[in-house]
C-alpha cells in the first residue's frame, strides 16, 4: 500500500510538471510573438520600457506556473496526508478489534485447559475414561491455541516491511496438482470429494511456491472446515490467452451475506463459526495478502459465473 502510494505520487508530480512545462513553453512562445510585434511598432524608441516589459512578459508566465504547480502539489500532499491519517485510524480500529478477537479466541481454550488441569491435579476425576477425555480435551485445545498463534505469526510476518517473496519460475499447473494431491486424504476423511481440473500444458510463472501453496491450502481447508459431508470441492486452473485463473469452488453451505463484504478481513467469520468449526478468520486474510504481494487479485463469487461459491484468483 505504501509503495503503491509513493509510486502514484511520483507519477502525479511528473505529470503535473510536464503539464506545467508545456504551459510555460507555449506562454513563452506567445510572449516572443508579442514582443516581436510590439518591437516593430514602437518599443525601439523606448529601450528602458522595452527591457522592463520584456522581462515582465518572460517572468510572469514562469511565476504563475510555479505558483500553480506548487499549489497543486501542496493540495495533493495534504490530500494524501488526510488519506493516510484516515487509513491509520481505520488500521488502529481494525487492529484493536483483531486483538480483542484474539483474546476472545484464546480465553475459551485457556479457561477449559485450566479447569480440566485443576480437576485432574486435585484428584477430582477418578474415572479412567473421564481422565482420558479431559486429557484429550486439553490436547485439542492446546492444538487450537497453537494453530491460532501460528496463523497470527504468519499474518504479522507478511505485513512486515522486512518480508519479501522468494520468487522462482515454476510450472504453476504442476504446483497446483501437487497441492491437491496433499489434500486428497483430508477431503476424503471429511466425506467430501475433491475434483481437480488442471490442463496438462505447462504454465511457467514467477512465484513464491511456498506462499502460493499456502494460499491454495488455506482456501481448500476453508472449504473442508465450513461445509458438510457430501460436498464437492473443485480446484481449477484456466489458462486462456494469458487470462489465467485459479478457482477453488464448492457446492456446499453459502457464506452469510453479512460476512461476504468483509470476508478477507481478520476474524471476519464471526464468533459462531470460530466456536463450532474451529475457524480463526485469519486464513483468508493471509491468502489475500500473499495474492496481492504477487500483484494478483482474489475475489469471492457466490451464485455468479455458474459457481455456487468460488474463490477466484486472477493471475497476472
């Protein structure tokens, strides 16, 4: 975001400078024509007046242009500063909300772990079956907390100025097939079906293979987590006249309309989904960030383009 704004501002300054330069050149040309005309009439008779008028006629367009250029640049700087201030305010608001949601998501498993551990430690649970259930619950809650912290770490790392993609030229079609193969078992264990529609032709693209794999994995796992058994998940790759798209779609439960507009924001899935299905709401935020770092775009389509629900990545 910051780099894009810097580039946009540089383009703005250069374009306004060129416009100002053209204006000055045209104005000075008209001045030369005017002076030449006046010289023929009478100015040669008054050399001092001739000199003063000549200087004024040459200087005034430059002064006017410099003043206009300065005002335009200052107005643009003020607009950008106001925009940055609004962005920072919104960022702080979203960050505080995210921290609040993190505290909410961590508090529940911590409370459960503490309660079960105390019950076991105090000898309140004597039944061996019950002990195993308590220990299993502690392990599950610990895994949940660990996954959340790992996702938070990835989210913060991607947003850091020090993070850079490790790009290399890869066959994107083959990379997608490899990711699908790794997730087949997870899909089948949930009673779902994974359909892969990827052409055999090579498609060499410069990407960070680890991060793109993370995007595909996040999106497919998202479909696994938030749909019922019997759902068909489809991974497609379309490469038609340099219009390349990665599509992860399913015919399962649609996303609530109240969430759709904020689906890529941290913790956008809502409290109920996080409690019942284990979603953190960070996976899609991470996916969007990685996609945008590659200069690509990602959008959610529901009941559009023939898909009941699909995340479509436009590969540029």
